[in-house]
C-alpha cells in the first residue's frame, strides 16, 4: 500500500466579525482512502465538496483537524515540516491552473530545475530529458510561462513534478483549464507516464468522463464526505448513490437528454440535518432527514442503497 | 533578451508621457553627471560675491540671469541637479533597503512579528511626513545630511506597506505552493519567488519617490532646514529668491522649473516602467 | 425573408507589438429569427471576439475592423452612430457572459441593479418608468428565470447568491429589454455540472417560450447539443463547418470537427478512447497559408497549403470549408 488515510477531517473556524457570527465549516468530514503502488484513484465532486482540500491534507500542505496518513507505510500525520521536505520528493502535486502554478519570472529550464536544485541534484543533464519525456522540444528551455500555451504550461508542470522521481502524483483538476483537444493530449501523456514510471495517481476532477479514462477506482464526494466508492466501470454503469446518479445524468452529452438535479449544493457552514444530500435527493425519505448521516458501507453512503 | 528590449522600447514609444518622462530624467541625470565641466562659470559653484553683477536679467552672458550676489543662476541650477539627484536617490534607496525586507518578512511570516512591524509602520504613517521630517531636522540641526536622515526615517514605512501587501498576495499564489511541494524552504521561497515577483511595483514606487524626495528636500531647503547657502540647492535658492519676486522673477523661476521638471520626469518614468515591468504586458 | 443577423466577409485584426493578429478572417454567417445557433471552438478561435463584435464591444485599439458588414435587422452595426448602438445593446441584442460574479456590482443590491438595467433600457428609447414599476418588472423577470421569493432576492447582494443564481439574475436582466437576440458567451463554464444542466434547461425553455433567437458560444459540444439546433465550428478565426447540430455530431464533414469530437471523453465505456489533435493552434500573427488547419490535418494535400478553402454548401443547410470534404 502506497498511501492510506483514515478519518481525514478538516474544519475551518471562521472568526466572528461585526457582521457575522463565528462558525465552523467542515470542508472534509471523515474521509478514508487508500491507494496501491501504481494505482489510480479518481476523486469526483462539484466545487466546494472538499476534493481540493483533501489533496492538500494528504500532502500535509494544510494542518489536519483529525485523521491519520500513512505514506509508504510511514505515519506522516505528525511529521514536522523539515522531516516532510525530503518526503515531498516522493509525492507531488499538479495544480489545476498551470498559468498560476508557474512562477512568471522563472524560465522553463529554471522551473523544472528548481526541485532538483533544492534536493541537491545537478539539473543540467536531467532537465532536457524531463522536457523530452513530457513532449516538449529542447528549444523550450529558455522560454517564459507567458510565452507558452496552456497545454505546454501543464507539460512543464508535469516535468517539474517528475523531476524528483515521485511515487505518487496528486492531480488537482489537471485538465479543467485546457481545451478538449489539448486535454486529450495531456491525458494521453499522463497515462503513458503512469505505465512507464509505475506512478500512482490521485486524480481529482469534476468530470467523470475524464476520470474514467485515467483511473480504475473512483470516490464520489459530496459536502466533505465520500458518498460512493468503487471500481470506475461499476460506478458508472450502475451508480448506487442518488447523487452519483444525478451527477451522471447532468453531464451534457453529445446525444442530448439528461435529468436536471434541482437546487444548489448546500452551504458547508450550515449543512442539512441527516443525510447531507437529502434536500436535493429524488428518493429521500423521512429517515434521510433525521438521524445521523449515512456512513460509507460496501462502497455507498445511503440509507436506501 | 533582445526581444524583451524591443518590447520595452515599443511599450515606451507608444506613450508620449513615458517618452517625456525618459527625456526629462535623462537630461537631468546628464546635467548632473557632466555639470561641472559644462557650466559657464565654474567658480560660481562654491559661492563668492560679485555685487557689481547682481540680479542681472537673462542675457547672452547669463542665460538664466544672476542672483543677489551676482552669481550665474544657470551654473548654480545645473550644479543643484547633482545635489538634488544624489539626495533623492539616496533617500529612496535607503528607505527601500529598510522598508522592503521588513515588509516582506511581515507579509510572509505573519503572526506577532507582523503585528509589531505593521503597528510601528502605522505609527510613522499617522503623522504627516513633512511635519515629522521638520521636527526631526529641528532636533538634529539643520543641514543637508540631517535633512536626508530625517526624510529616510519618514520614507521607509511606505515601502513596508507596499512590500507587505505584495508579499501577502504572492504568498497565496499557487506557484508558492508548488515551491513548497518541491521541498523549498521559507528562505528559498522568499529569495527565489516572493522577492523577484514583488520587485516591479517597488521599482515603480522608487522611481516616483525619487521625484517626491527631490521635492521634499527642496521644501526643507526652502524652509531653511536643508542645504545652507552657498550650497547650490534648488529649494534653498527659491527660498532666497522669494524675497526678490516679482521684479527679479528669473531668480525663482529657473530653480522652480528644474524642480518641476525633475518631479514630473520621475513620475512619468514610473508610469512607463509599470507598463514595461508587467510580464504580461505584451499584448498582441 | 431577410435574416435577423447577417455577417458578410467580416475581418477583424488586433494590432500589437509582435505584429497584427488576424483574429477573424472572413466570417460569413446568417441567422434567422427563432434559430438557435451554437458556436463551438477552442480558446483563441475567435468565438468570443465574434460575439462581442455583434455589439461592437471589442476595444479599439487594439481591435481594427479590416472589412465586412454586420447587419442586424437590416442595419449595419459597424456603421451605427453611438446613440443607435446604445439602443441596440441590451434592447435588441442582449448578452450574458461566462463569469456572472464579475458582471454584477458587489456593492449594490440585486434589486437596484435590475431596476437600473430596466430603467436604462427605457431611457435608451423614451422615458424611464418610475422605480416601483421597475421593481415590479424585476420581480416578474426573476419569476421567469425560475427564481422564487423575489422580494428577498431583490434585497440581497451578489455575494449572498450561488453562482447558478447569479447567472439566472443576469439572464433576467438580459431579458429586461425584450431582446430579439440573446448572445450567451460560455454561460455555464464557471458553473458546476448539476447547476450547468439547470441553466441550460432554463435557456432552452426561455428561447422556446419567448421565441428568442439564440447564439450560444461554448467550447463544449455537449453544452451546444443541449440547447442549439444548428452549430458552426470555428478554427483560428474561420468558420470551418456549419450544420444542423444532430448531423454535425453524427457525421462531421470537416477534419477539425472530427478531431474535436474524437477528443471529447465519453462517459459510456464502449466508445473509442479520446484522441487529441496533434499540434497546437497556429499563431494568428503569421497564420499558415492556405487552409489554417492544414498543418494539423491528416488529409491535407498540396492544395490545402496554398489555397484557402471557402465555405461551400455540400447539402442544403450543411456547409464546410475543406477542399476534401465530400458527402
């Protein structure tokens, strides 16, 4: 097992101001997940469901409120920052927006060399090889981010993440800022890299179709919780949670059609009682409105499944 | 690099104001550099009295006329550019060297340290700058060096403010998170990412501040708290010339025009630099 | 029958440091009243610039009209005096945009902004109605876009609404002038997929009920398929294919359209894996000669590199700009 997390939670406390009372927002409320070496797990959900917070918790970029993280068998939950730094070489993050993830004042060569320099490697020989691996010719070395297209910038970010030979890539919506034809190229690249390097992916996306292309496993999140988890084909072909069903039906398809889910996702500062999905659920019953939120059991968190 | 240079030239030449700013600044810097070798009456720089020639209107011999002791105003105004420029740049650089590290530290580290730095800054900023400078000079004693010290003490908090807000906004940029993920230490993040990305607004502010500092030194000189005659300083010259207005107008007009040109030049240059230094300003 | 909108040989260039970018390169398009047209293409293809051209919203400089006409209801938009243009904006052609948050003033209540919009529409042609009449009209419009509890909503501020509600408010404001044409530029791109489905259903419903003409700009063929009967595909400043949406999806005629369709990942696990189109979009400052798509095209011939293909009608209602397209 490469990565194992249990009971992960992140609660933000908002301070009281003259206009607002203090409140507690559970961005992530008790998530368990595990990822094998070389595996690929998709995390799917809409904005505000906590998927990006989850990524940052796993990388220990923000402090945990509760839970435990094992990486390569080692408990990293309480490691101090200095002890984390060498470990970070083995778990890397790809951002959603490659334009913001590259320092505008660093050339491509410097951006890719930075992690190598930090960890005391000689970047000269490695940087061109890394760029070649992500499909960028050598004449990109001396360009600056604002001279590159979105897809090229994301390739630079991937090369940078690969520089330290990681075992795990956490990809936070890596293609959502890209055009479809470029998205397909980047997804192809990611699939190839995973095969060649035996990388494990935690792939965060709002797009189930994209996740299907890259991942074998998927976890569907709603309001800080995993509501359904399982093999991607099984979840897509026979979704068991009503939210997963609604999510699948909302995706605009070339064939047209689809069901419209009513309402907006609830405010995490004032979550609904009972099952967090019940106000938008087509099949909710009395039991869903009251009592505790359903827990994930046999891959689905629904009283009625 | 050549493309960057051409882009910079293109951006500047598109704007009349930037071109005017550059022209003014270049002229004043050139005058300051070669002044001692081109002035018509080099012995008038140190002072002296030639009452027979006093308060002559502009003529072929004295383009800007002469002052109340018969010294050539053109000579003294050109040499005055040296004083003003040196003092203006000195004040701005020193203030930035104090303020920028404090501001970036405050923005990046946060916590009680930030509170301490920022409240001290507020304390200085809550008193009008020139009033504080006057009080300081009064305590230290009049003179050009003390005027500089006073103005540096008044000037640095502005840089703390700007550097802090810039560091705060850069701190939340994804590329800072990306650097952390790559294993960068806080020191490295500061030197490699935060500082280079906050430098452009600081350079713009510095360019504009040189003009303001020249004005402030002239003001102190005018009040008799800065350079003392016979040092050829624009503010001090106007201070004396004031007594000879309006009949002997040239005595006040020419130093005044040079102050005006210097301040305007550095301000316009700052605006032009803002366009050049923005890495995204390559429209088209 | 004269079309509602007729664009002829419209060329728009952006002048910049690196030269002139030929952003729109001879656009020809006719749109009849009641049609629902989707404009699809990737970023930089000129679709948003085209949408903004209908209301002359592209800032000039750097934008410069090189040639062509845009006739709306028979009148050339490009030659309109400012007063006529103001009457056109919002009243005859309304527009909604990608990011609803940035088109609402955060300091003013929804009610104030809607009243201002309604009274502004009145003011363009005659006398503005009083505020309370405008408020009644605002409540009616909110109901039309599916927002109940108008009094509370009119008193609230933009930050109190969700992204989907903000977009509904902007759609309501767009309807306030009873426009003939609604131009929607990526109206659902910033929204979550479940909310996107709601807003698309709303737009489709409004178009049906009010007999609006719709021009929907999107990078997402799925979004266009959900709301538009006809689609034009843009590439590097050109319209490369124009067809009924169903036909376009079932049998694309232009190689770029085929590539675009092949790149969309499908949810149903049976289809082929998505494929990217090799290469990237060309520089519009020095576009390739001939067909602008030929460097990325697997069917390109010598002819494609020298001669630019015009949009030709292969079947009634189906036009394509490709030398090698055949039915």
